[in-house]
C-alpha cells in the first residue's frame, strides 16, 4: 500500500511485478506445476483442467510459449488409469483437436463414466438388497411357522 498510495495505475504495476514476475524461479515453478499435474481417481475434471490452464496462463504471461498441444499432452499424461480408453483414443487420432474441443471431450467422457459407475453401483446395491430379503425368515400368517421367502 505504501508503494503506490492513491495511485491505482502504479498499484497495479506493483502487483503485476509481484504476482506475475518473469523471474526464473517463478517460471520453473510454473513448469513444474504443469509437468507434474496429476488427477486423482475421484478427482474433479474441471478442477484438473483449471490447474493446467492456470500454470499455462502464468507461463504465457511470463513470455514462455505454451501451445495447446503441450497443455493437451500434460493433461493426458496426468489422467488416472480409469481414463486409459480416453487417452488411447486421443493419442491415436490423426486430426489434432483444439484445447477447447479436447476439454469438452474430456468432460463428456468424465460425465459418461460417472453416470455409468453410478448405474452399476445402483444395480449392485439392488442385487444385494434382493439377496438379503430372500433369505430373511418370515412367519406364515395362517399356521405361524417361520421360513424363508
């Protein structure tokens, strides 16, 4: 606050120098963030994409040339094993996608897999419930004897 008191333009310049510096340690840290990017098995795809884009934006702002293909490669590299079919399809494509198309495809795949796994969990839970209800002892209303369904 004391560096640019009552001067918004100068305050913005000071903030940019501090948070968007082009010094080597910051650039190396951003490269490290981008290249070691990983998504957990239960991680959120949108959060994963945002982390990659933040690192790439910081590098581009620092004067580094980060292409869409590099971002896509880093995103593919950090996906968990459950995304292996998606990775195989996208690494074997002849036509490269733009980053926007890739992000849309990744979100679609994640949504499809989450809905598929929720349907499987529901089916398994229903099957287990059916198995437990079939083995419960019940009482006959006319004779009073206990037995199974």
